[in-house]
C-alpha cells in the first residue's frame, strides 16, 4: 500500500499503538491529544488477563482477548527493542484466590468456566500456594493461571510516545483532519461520533513498600473483589472500583474496600505507603466488547475497550492498520464492528 496520511484522534495506549503500527507500515501518521497518555491508560493496571477477565456469556470477547494475549510477548519485545525501554512485561502468571468459603464457591464457578474455555487453571493446595506466594494470607486458597501476565501501561505509553508524532491539540470535529481518520478517543468517542460509549469509573491505588508479591493476585476477600499487580520497583497496584459515574473522584468507601481486600489477602501490605490514588474512566459499551471498524470511507474507529485496552492494544493496532491497507478486518474482530446492534447499528 502506498504511504497514506493517517490522523489518529486519541493518544492513549490504543491510539498510540495504532499510530506506531501505521508508522511501521510506512504511513504518514499524526496523533492528536491535548494530554497524551493521561486518560484511562495512566490509571490502568496492565493485566494481560484474558482468563481472569473472562465472564459468563462473553465467549466471543474472550476468544478475541486470548488472541490479543498471544500477541503481547512479541509486541513487548519489538517495542523494547525499538526504544530500549523496560516495559515491565512479566510472565510469572496470576494467582486467583479467595479467603472464605463463599469466595471460593464463587471462584470455583469461574474456574469451571475458564477450564471450559480451554484455559490452563492449575489447582494448588495450601502449601503449594504459599510456596509460590509466601506473602499470602494462610487462609487463602486458589489456582495459578500461568498464561495471564502483566505489563506497565505507563512505561508502554512512554515508549510509544518516542515513536510517533503527537500534536497536543483537542479535536472538536473529525472533519478537516488529514487522510484517513482513526477515532481512538475512549469515552470522548461518544461526543465526537455519537458512539454508544459510556464512562465506567475506576479507582486504583498504588502502594509502596518492602514486601512485594511475586505474582499478580486477583480474587475475593470476604466478597470484595480485588486485584494486586506487583511491579519490580516495589510498587503494588491495587484495583479497582467499577462505578457508573464519571466525576473523577475516588470515594472513601471505594478506597476502604480496596484496602481492606488487599490487606486481607496480603496482610503485609498494611505497612506500605499509600503512594497514589488515581481515578480513570473505562470506555464501556453495552456488551462490554470494543468497537473497531469502519464508520465511513475515510473514518475508522477503535474505542470501547472497557477493561481490556492494554491487553487489546497490539491486536487492535494490527486490525486497524489492516483496514487502512485495504485488507479485511481479521475474523475474530467481526463481532465487534460499529455495525452491530449493541454498538448503535449500521451507519
Ligand atoms: N482491567 C481491569 C480493570 O478495568 O479494572
């Protein structure tokens, strides 16, 4: 395909990944964002967790996300090689754990479902669990999902920003931009193109201290859902609330519940410094699936990634760049076009 001007509206992990992929294919790309990388990508934990984030009734989405996860190791290696950045890509796997009998009953239903999807969900006894993760509460029980990994989204964004030109401008209208326009503006896609994307707010905590778990840990503590994502530099991310609001405020109750669940699962976290409380808006859709495809002859969209933006970024970039290059959307993306009824229907 001959080099082509491409304007990407939105400089989060989705927009930047698309821009890098287009640049790698020789296109002349510009990203527009007044504050690149400071939206949902700045708050995201970076779990690459198609198994842990699989939910009943979302089989097509899980199949897409499993393929997204397969692409991450090569993508992380290429991005690290292109920039020299450490992206915090870690492959120790994820422990899914519960504390009470009710927590474990809920988790067992999920594990059965995850196994039906073909996921490798390895049962561990109490000793096996603590051997892998000595910091866990001795009452915790659970499994290892070796294929659910993590990356640090802030590091990924910093690396991508070195590779693509970003104009720090707010786009108010999609007309007047150069070449093919790709709308990748998360929640702002609703006002820019009338897409049914709504903000689903999430508060995330960042703790700092000496005792840092070895694995991503997720599950329930006395009915409270939580995930813990340890970074090599001593940070432990605790997430996340899921709230149908968009006021940008963390609530005292939300923070209390996250801290209670985190310290119930890993008691030593109570000694950590509470270094940061951040709040972001996940771009949610009616069926929790992304909206990726063509909106017009020179207008493409990649938004609505909800809980899966980091995981789906590399494959989203490939799908969008394929469309720009005149190729069809890869088959796994077909259920997630803007033409499906839950995304507003045919335009
Ligand atoms: N992907 C985790 C979250 O959205 O909280």
